[in-house]
């Protein structure tokens, strides 16, 4: 595979200095949804599909980018002196945004680059494809420009900044952090308030993690995501008039009970209730997994879905059908919507013996009820971004 990518690179860009191959994964999130911008906990892992890149330095300051996934767009060109967002550059804006952010954060980038990309993350799922593209680009810069004082956590933060400021998507840190820092067979228990984390062995000896693509397009996800964020920020300001907290993640359910009347709208109360209870569930879920109690872990996932649906209101009919049909199957330990919501995918933990039944039954009933053909992926947990 590595040789094929290099051959393709040489075919597109011609001979030159030796090219190197890089990889950054996608991510799934077991539990802890919409907590990463509220200073709460998340429990994601890197997966074995992701973004491959072949890159080499140039003598001049030109940046040339080519994606095998968007071959019809040909080579997209920019330069170190001009990395402005251009709508027609489409996918390549993520790359330019990452390079520009790194420069802005003080990275010494003195050479141009030729880069070939290929991603095998299925489209439309919301499993971190843009962060994967940014983080692999950050790794290329770190490696080829000898940025020895830049850590992988720095790269994750630059990726988040590129999304927030260059792409205008106000996401949290979960996706790039997981992609930069993931570890095979482990999930990351990350406290997004201070980025402290531990690697928890993912002990699922008789179960599979299955991602189900609803094929429901994620409609206006950026706007609705931003709306949830703003509601949380406003509720935080209301609560700060009576308690000294920096983030909703600092609230325990008991304290929230006591002070919730400070939040002056029922919608915002529901939003905070999700942020608080989801954070709590995430902490409990990690404890349950440590004890080997996969059943409890699954039940917390189910409770997460209910909270995302009723309190945070980021589900939709299609995701609810997928989850409710999954719950009916014995051998499904837990199932919930995953990621931002409003379409995209669900994540389920399914006993090995029930995997076929799960795929058949959920797939068929979903088709009957929505007319859509769901797609199922059994996930393998892989490493974070790496030089191959
Ligand atoms: C998207 C964002 C993440 C996170 C999730 C919801 O995937 O990119 O930062 O907020 O939504 O948990």
C-alpha cells in the first residue's frame, strides 16, 4: 500500500527529494457527547480508517495538494505567502487552514510542499474526517520542517483552531485530540477542561463496536451545533452569578439541582442538564469498564441517547429509529447517536453472537420505516497519527 501511494505521488508530481508516508485516523466516541466544549469528559478512540498522505519538501514556497478522493479537482495550488480561504479550493482549505494556523502559532515553515492525500473514512458519518486531514497535515509539517518543540497535543490544538477560526466551525477538542493521541486497543478518558487524560484499555472480549450510517444527510449541522454552544454559554453566565465555575463540566448533578433556577429558560435548563448528566455518565462508564461491567457501560450509552434526544435535542427521526430498533435486539448492550447529531451515525456495542442479527434486523426495519439503506461498519481501534 505504501509503495502504491508513493508511485502515485511520483506519477502526479514527478521525481525529486524522497517522499514520506503519513497516516492520521478517524475517531469514534463511546460516550461523552457535546461535553467537549463544556469542559466535561469524553471517552473516544482512534480507529483504523483515516487519512493517508505522501509528502516531500520543495525548494520554493509553493504548496501543491492533490487528493485521490477528489481527483477531478486536480492539483490545488497555494503558497506559504498566500493561504487565504478560497471556496473553489474546496477540501484543500482544511490543509491551507492548518498550515496557516501553524505559521500563526509560530512554527517556522521555510519550505513549500507537494502532498498527495487519500482518505478511507466513509463520507457523511461525522467520524472526524476533517480533523484527520488537518492532523495528518500537522504531522507532515512537524516531521518535514523539524518542528521538534511542537507536540502532538499542540497539533491537536492547532487543528481545533483551524476549524474554529479558518473554517468557521466552532467544534471542541475531542476529534483532533483523539486523532493525534489515540492508542491501539485503548480509549482516551479525556478531561477537556485541562486536557488531562488516561488511556483506558478497551476490554470488549466478546463484543464488537458497530457504527451505523443512517445515510440521513446532516442538515445545517454547523448552525444547530453553534446554537447549542451559545445556549450553554448563556446558561453558564447565568449560573456564574451565584457560583464560581469556569465550565458546566464542573457542576455535579446535585449542585445543578440547587442552582438551576438561575437559568431563566426551560430550553437552557435542558441543555445544561444534558451537559451535566452526560459528563457524569462518562465518568461512570469508564469506571464500569474498568470493573469489566460492559452491561452497565451499555446502559449508560442508552441513557446518553435519551438525553441527547430529549434534553439536548440533537437527534432526528432516523437516528431514533436506528437506536430504538437496536435496543430491541438481545445482545445489543448499548446504542446511541454519535457525534454532533442531526443525522450521521449511531454507535452500538453488540455481542459477537448478535452481530449478524443486528445488521439484518436493524437494516431491514430501518429501510421499511425510512426508505433509507443503512450501512454498518465494525470498528477496529487503532493508533493516533503516525509516520508510516
Ligand atoms: C462534533 C465536534 C466535537 C464534539 C461532537 C459532539 O463531532 O467536532 O468537537 O463537540 O460534535 O460531542
